């Protein structure tokens, strides 16, 4: 997918663990892990807002558009016919 989540980089820069962020934001470890690994298909604005508040960042610090990224094989919006 051409949208990448850079949460791991932000956590490293903030010297914060995933567990600490889960506690601060009120999101389960499983859901935050899905977001961190780039497997999430969507993110709520309320979640993005909470992440930005706790990490003291902007949404663009967490989400990057990479036009050369591999499209998701199971994404119905991707036409692979050529």
C-alpha cells in the first residue's frame, strides 16, 4: 500500500514503548501493533488525534505517501489487469 505508517520511528524518537503509548492513548496493544506494522486498512481520526497528542506530532509525521510502495494484493481498489 502506498501509505506507510511510521509509528515505529516516532516511538524511537520519543523513547517511548508501544506499551506506554497504548496506556496513554487507550488503544489495545493488538490494534496499535496492527497500525505499527502497516497492516491496518484504516485509522479513525480520533485515534490519529490521540496518537498525535501523546507523541506531540502532526498526522504527517505518522503517515507517509510512498507512490513506489507495493499495492496490497487483496485491495479491491487496485486493478492488476494491466
